[in-house]
């Protein structure tokens, strides 16, 4: 729902179901699931030579969606070879990713959708397209004078469309271009004690936002980087002239970096800031996206997030994770961090599942201000 941020979580893989299914498919096409270098279980050749098609049973672990659920995600991955540009420099091409998703969770939320992330090689354009329909049960919170937050459980029936097109510069690590978001929602409200943050027009609303993004991506791969940084700044403009029910702006800044501290120890840092202007609907206000913190739990017109993590490549393909973060969401800068700062910390593990893609996956367990949560992670928890 919120800023399409929940959608990527529906692509997380459950390794215990994935391996048996891919083994059956690979045996029919006589493709080995053992790596030629270390003999370990590896899906690289299956993805490359079996046309990259995998039907993925997925575990949904987002606390805001009930903490448990399942999905079926058919995905095509296409590995792209590097190309030599007219200036004689080698340009690396990210894999094309195409798929669909259907999910159902423990709080009776469900969603169907489709997505594609790919590259137009000759014009040097990176593009993303997502569309979906969902019937989602989500909680939002109202700050009370007593200092306690009052929970409201709302039902959203929404369909959405998002696309982004970025043109790469001569230095292919830099790119910029337009983006667009359309979101229509019907909200079912509780019969009593309506929250003050809901306006009448929020009950049935349409959001149409036009924007742009500029990014620098120097990571060594898009799935589980070992080094490099990614910087992005983007904005969205919502206006009645675009068919939207709201007049507002939204500005986002993000920085993610990785650095090998030793050969087997990889450090990561993340910063994200989001600022809303005007009068956006309550469900589009900036929020806190940290492991262990339910989506939509803390909101304001501004959000700031700091997070760090360490990955220790302990034994062969197995790694241990440790991470922690701080964040705050507030309405006025003169009251920044006036509310208690939100924190989370935790640990987990990773397995190098596809060496040729540098793709790792595993499980994280995180503790937030209130509860514990767990996450099945595909690639990186900071996957963008």
C-alpha cells in the first residue's frame, strides 16, 4: 500500500519450498543444481539455462499484514551480458526481472499483481513497471493526549500502477528520468470512534502523482552487494490537474553503502529521509521502514531513518547478519525527535543461493520498540 513499499516484500523466497520445486524442474531439463566450483547447491545455471523461470512459494512476514501469510510468485530472470559502448567502455547490464504475485496473509489481506524491471540496452534506459489490486487490512495509529497511541484497523480495497524510466548518462552509474504513480482506494472504516486523521474524501480517493528521480548506483550487484554505494533523490507532485484528489508534494532522499571491512566482513550503512508538503492523505504520509517495526506504525510529515548492518561470511556459502537502526517520524522540524526515537535491532543468516548473480537469501529476526518480527529475505533487506 503505502508508497508501494509493501509490494517488494511479497517477493521474498522461502528456501525450504524453493529447492524441491526447482530440483524437479531442473531434472526434467538435465540442469545441475550443484555449482561446478564448490559443489554446493546453486541455482545460477537453472536460472540461466532453464530460461530463468521459477515458481516461488513465498512466506509473507510483514507484521502489519498479520505476521504470517503465503504467496505464489512466478518469476523470470534473464542474465544480460556486458556491452561495449561507443566510447569503448564496458557497461554492465542488470538482469531483467519479470513476474507476478498472488498472496494471502494471516489478517485476511490479499493481493494480485505483476511487475517488470529491465533495461533497454541501446537507448540506455532502466525501467520499472508494477500494477496490482489488493484487499488489505492495515492498522493506523492516532496519538492521544495521554501519550498512548490508539490503534484503528482499516480495510483498503485498492488498485495501483507505478512506472519509472531512467536514462543513463555517459557515466552509466548515473541516471535520471520521470516516474508516475496511480492509486485508487476505497476504505472501510470502523463503525465507532472514527480517527481524527481521516478526512471524508479519504474514504474513496484517487491519487495521481507525477515525478522524477536521479540516482547514482555504484554497487557491484543489485541483489546482495559487497561494495559500492547507491544514492537517489526523487519527488512526486500530486494535483487535481493530474486527476488526483489531493494537492501535495513528496521529496525522498536515500543513501545505501557497502564496504568490505575485511575479506569476510561486509559493513553496510543506510540513510533515508522523506518530506511531505501540502495535504496528502493519511496513508501516504512518510513512515518508518525498519526491520521489527510494522509498516504504517509511526508516521508524520517527515521521517528520518538510519540503519547499519554487518555480514560475516562465516563458512563457505553461509553468513551471519547483525543490524540495528534508529528512526523518527514527526510533523514539525522544531519538534524533531520530540517523540521517543524508534529503534530496532536483530540478527539473521544468509546463504549464497546463486553465485553467478551474487544472490543471497536467508532469514532475519528483529526486535522493535514493541514486538519481535521475522523476515525471509531475498537478496538484501535494502533491496531497491
